C-alpha cells in the first residue's frame, strides 16, 4: 500500500492561508494579494509567485521557496538604489530569481523582500472594505478611531510606490517602528493599496485579517445608514433588457476594434454596483483616478460614465460616444458604468474578464465607503503613469490577458442548443478546443453542466457555460439570449442542434409525436435563429448561424415522417435566412451529418441498443452496419461534424452562405 504523502507543515500553512484569502473576492481580486510563510529557523520562505491567483495555489504550483537573507540583501544594496529605474527593476528581478531554492515555475512576488523583513506568516490582501478607508480623505482618522488602542500599534504607510520602492521605504519604517516599540508590527495599512497582517500562527493571521475587515465594514454600514440614501431606481425589466443589449453590443463592437479580436463582456447590477450608483455623487466618484495598482492592471483606468438615455434604443449610441471620448489605446478603460443601470466589464479572455469584474466591483465598494469618509482619494497622476510603465505590472497584466488570438474563431462566443448530449455536445467540445466560448443551452441543465465539465477537462482555451432553456418557448429563448448578453456580451455564432427523432410508420405515427417534433426541430430553430440574428445585427460585427440538419433532410429515410420533414425544413430555413441576413454580414448555412455514433461521451449504450433493435441487429453491429453504407467506408464522428461547423463559423468560409454541407462519408449525393 502506497504511503500517504505528507505536506511540509510550513508549506501547509502557506496553502491554508492562500486558499482562505483567495476564495473571497472582497479580500483579493485577480492575481492580487500575497502570502508567505517562513520556516522555523527563518532562513527560508514560501512566497506567492507574481501574478498567480491565491485561490488556485496548490502543492507545486503558485509559489516559490526563497532564501530569506538574500531577499533582504536586495533592499540593503545601495548600488541598486542609484540605478536608473528600468535598469534597477531588471536587476531586482534577476536578484529575486537568484533567491529561489526550488525548480518551480514563476517569479517570486515583487513584494518578496518586504515579506522577508516581517514575521513568520503573512497575509497581504486588498480588501475592498478596508481600502474604503485607505482610499478616503478622512480614512486615516477613522482608522485611528477604530484601532488606535490596539497593541502593538498598527503601522500606516502613505502610498509611494510598490515592489522594490515600497520595500526600501518599509525597511526604514520597520527599523523606526522596532526601535520605538521593541518589536515588529502585526498590522500594516498601506495607503491606496491594502492590508498586511503578520503572525507566528497561520490561523491567527487569518483571524486578524477578518477581524479588521469586519470592524471597518460595521463602521461603513453605520455611515451609509446615517446618510439615508435613496433606493436604487432600476428600469422596468423590458427596458432594462433593451438597455443592456444595446450597451453590450456597442461595447463589444468598440473593444473588438481596439483589441483586434473578439471580446467578452459581463454585466453586473448586484448590491455593490447599485449601492454605488444610488450615491448622489456617483458620477464624480467614478471619475476619480484609479484607487490602487490592481485597478491599473486589471481595469486600466477609472470606469467610463455613460448617461442613460430616455430611449433604450439610443443607449448604444451613448455608450459609443462615451468610449470615443476616453479612447487611449492600450490604456483605454475596460469598464463602463451606465447611470441607473449597472456595470459593464470587457476583456479579451475569460481569466482577465473575471479579474476585471472582481476588481471593479471592489473599487466601487471602496468608492462607496470612501464617500462617507471625506470622499475618495485616487492615485496621483504620476503614480498611475509609473504603474503603467512598470515592467512588473505589465507582466501581471500579460499573465491574465493571454496571448494573441490563434485564428479568427478564438475568443468568439457560440450558442449551441441541445448541447447536453449527442451532436450538440460533440460540436461544443470541438468548438471549445478551438478557443470558442460556448453557451451550452439544453432543457436538461445537468446534462449541459456535464458538457461544461468535459470542456474544462479538455484543457482548451474555450469556456463552457451551461444554460437551461426550452427552445420551444418564445419567452425562454428570449431569456436565453438575454443571459448570453449579460454573461459573455452577446453571440457571434449560433449552432441550432436541439432536436428529436421519433420513429413510426406513417399509419402508426401519433399526432402528439408529430407536433412535438415540429415544435423542437422547427419552432426551436426559428426562435433561436430570430433572437440570435437580432443580437448579431445589434452588434454590427457579422456572425454565423449554422443549422444542424441531417442527410435525411436531403434524402428521406423510412419511418421518419416528422424527422424527414423538419430536417428538410431546417435546410430551407437556412437558405431563406441567408438571403435576409446577408446585408448584415451574417452567413447562414446547414450541416447535414450522416449516421454518427462515435464516442461514449457523446452517445450512451442505451441509444446504441435502441438503434440495434430498430435495425434488427446486435449492438456491436450498429457502427459497422452504418459504415458499410458510406462510399468511403469510414466511421463518421462527432468531431467530423464539429470541424464542419467550425469551418462554417470561421473566416475560411467567408464567401459561403445558404449552403448545405453534407458530412456523411458519401452516403447521399446531392444533385
């Protein structure tokens, strides 16, 4: 029996505090925050790797083991301080890498030298609530009132920079503190930055962090209650849906041009967002310079303020005009605040989008609290400029932004109906491997969730997001597209795949089965096609609609009246839509697969047995039977169909519309 692996106790403490802090977006956002734990002799230290997420730290990933004395020596080297900033930062990086005692990936946190000078267990977070005072004009006085009698006293550090600059400043501050109090501080407040808590015990470091957060939150809630702010006046649901759709379309169009690739968008109107928007001074607060280094990294700048027009149809125009006024290349803000509506965050990758949303929500909470303590104080212009030019922050930003788009499918958003099983699942997996973010629509949400799990296991760049929906319901399909817009910004590709195929002889065909097939296979395609087309037209960036039909849509099969009729109808729906939507750059085509059974993750054994019973053959004879019907004598797989869909969704088929692509190995020849 294999012995259970025991984790080093110091590393175990590191993983515990990192997981606890990283799981709370109100403590850290994106790759922000840092943790470290020293060995008992203080000679070595586990410290977070730069730009990685605390919540994803695991044994062997997300941290480095460093030599503590060599880390401290960096800030003691006067020759470094005399170097020009760019040369100094490059030298510091080399020195930090030279401090590493392991063979893991990543560079040590830029704050490693600072951690080396403090106690054993360190939790450095960027709590939105704590920053409410650290970014407030009267925040220092409020901190003194709340924590002035703590022992040992806390240390408050005005903002002067980060990384090496901060470490050198902290070296002098810590020496002065230790000379006065005979020990190092346990709590350090960094202005416009965050909170350092240090303790000998990991649990105590976490407990202190949470206690400080709770005390400031209670004070902030009391201040907000005393202000007696009006309730947030949300628009009516229909108007809100229209407003969100118009702004999202305009923002995706603008940022796609800015990035030169498709972008994702997330709409938020939760309590943190609406609490900020109901402030009378919300517009002025939104214009305050970025509050912290993380906001510069993940959001680029302060959010763009958009006045909400009376007519929802003009919301896109208002957003476009507001964005044009602040366009500044790679430093263009990645967030929009629409008056009386909510927050829109944009990014080219899912990882950066999540970090952007978390960071801006934290910034809004910080601004809301600062408003009750003398107003918000952003970073000085010079500090913002320095952060944008600092190599370390560019490195952090690149880690979450991802590389260049691989091909023109990378980063697009596809809606696949019937994605919980069969061809819908197979097509979704294929698209996700190619970097497409797939909205997995299925009436069986659990099945769609399983497809999402398979996408995640596949390791591709594409995201899978399960959404439950009945495609035969007009209201449900409209809601499906609304959820698509709020979650990822819109739809670039629609794959209509939800369908059923009841098999009965004509004389035995139940009317209910006939009608149900028409509802799913035709009405479902119509509703999804109509709503997706409306979204694509609004976006103004073209798009692709692909109907999954069948060879039976071209050459009828026996005992399949409803299936034959609906599959033929799907082909002609696509041809008609191609004529209508061409002026908007939206191409519409059909894929007509042959008999596909490959892959246990696509079809289950029960399905194979049903086909075998229908044909009067053994289950193991099903695939050879259908392979023998093809001219190529080759098995047709879900990947074959997925590749056909990917071709029709991509720029490689830019001049193809209104066509039926038959993927059947040469079983049906269309004349």
